[in-house]
């Protein structure tokens, strides 16, 4: 049984190890009491500097919202959503509250990101969303990826008649994927979640715009903690990113999903070269790509990004090195990425 007090080296090395240290057969979690609704407030902002500053301000507050994210619809256009666990107010004190209840997960409802987009051109607003509906808010349209598979999927007639079919079952899609289709998924599309320091937010959005011209883009605040001697795979936050008076740095997840604009327009586009430029930027600013997405780094580049010191000590101590593959070998694409890169390099710009 690994805890922060017993077997602390294993406890702190397990996150991000992707089953290369052992088999996790049980988990104890702290849970908190929740309320049946999320009171969600939508705030439209019309400059990159403004929405980046506002997101950072909300994220580092001691009384930060229970839920916080932003959807960026264009380089200078975003809607910030901040939410709190809530009960419905007493109709006597707020007679309009029940009219603000919105079960966004019902199959006939607009896809969530399209619903959010409706707040972009106005003064914003708020509503009460049933908790389960809120937690699953991006499921039906798989964020906005389904629009590339089913362009008419958000049409009211489709939603009312066939919306109950959404989303397509991901397990079936993966099961039916051939090697050729698998290669196409990262040469014609981008599916990346990248953790970056908030100090680099504007630069990251600018780079994503230059490389992919893809919108919407998601921004989720997140933290990376300083665990001292047991830091694990993610390095200590840099001083510039550390929140004063705390043991964590303020980061955010940049979610980039879909088909780059050049490909949608029929232009030649070197997707892997673009992704490697994004990975180079991520290493430069001290960020990390989530490893469930495709990684295009060499082994040396991967080891520059992640701190494998504790991870390798634990692999040796617990015998994992003879039982499980190394992390890089486990998560690298099964397709020869560097052969694809060579083919891209030979193509005209």
C-alpha cells in the first residue's frame, strides 16, 4: 500500500507512469460533498490580453471558483466560464432562478460549445446546470470533433431525431482503426492536451494560431506542485510560475482538437512538423503534453522534458524494469513517426 508516508517514492512516481511501474488494483480517494447544480457564469471577452489576464486572476484567487475554463473562438475572442456548486435558490428570494435551469446534456439540446458561443456577442449570462449534465458537457460532440465527422450533427432536426446516438462510441472507432487510418489521424488531424505555464499563455495561443489556425481552443487552469525530494515526472514549477505563498505553480491545459485550417482548405500542410514545433515550445517554457495523446519527440527530447530520476529509481527498486516497458516505449505511437516526418520533409511547402 503506497501512501505519501509509506513508500512515498512509489506514491509520487505513479502519476503519469501509464502502467509502467505496476498494476494499480485499488485506490482510496478523498471525496467532498457536492450540490445538485453548478451555477455557471459566462463572461465574453474580446481581446487576448483581457481573457488571459482574467483567467489567471480567477485561477490564483484564494477563493477560486469550483470550476473554471475558457473556450477561445478566435485569437481575440473567448468566453470564460466560472462555476460554483449550488442549490436552486428559493423562488421567494429569486423567482427567476428556476427559469435558468438548463439540462444541457439532453440529446435534443445544442452542443455545449455552440451553446457557449451564443454568449460571445452579448454581455454574458448565468444558468443552473444539473451536476451530471455539467460534468459530461463536452461528451455529445466530443468537444467539437464530431463536427468533422457529422457536419450536420448540431442541426435541430438531427438532434431531435438522432441526437440520442451521440457521441459515437470511441471504443468502436478505435477498434475499427486500420494502420493507414491510424496514420491519418495524426497527419490530417490534431488531438492534443498540453500543460503549459500561465506565464506563457499568450505565446502558446499565438503559436497554436500560427501553426494550426484551429478554433475553438480550450483553456483549463491546473496546478503543478513542488513535492521536494519526491517530485516525480513533472519538474518543480519555475519561480516565475509559482504562486506566491503556496507550494504550486499555476499552469493551464491547452486543448487543441480537430482538423487544421490549411487541411480544411485543401492546402498542403505538414502536421507532424507543426506538432514538433509545438513540442519544442512546450519544452522551452517548462510544459508537458498529456501522454494519452500522440507524442512526436525523440527519446532524448522526451528525457529533457520529463524528470525520470525518481521514476527509474522506483522501476529498479520494485522490479518493474524487468516486467513493464519504459514510459517512452509505452506511449510512443505504434506508427513510425520519423518515417512520416521524412515523407513530410520531402513534400513541397
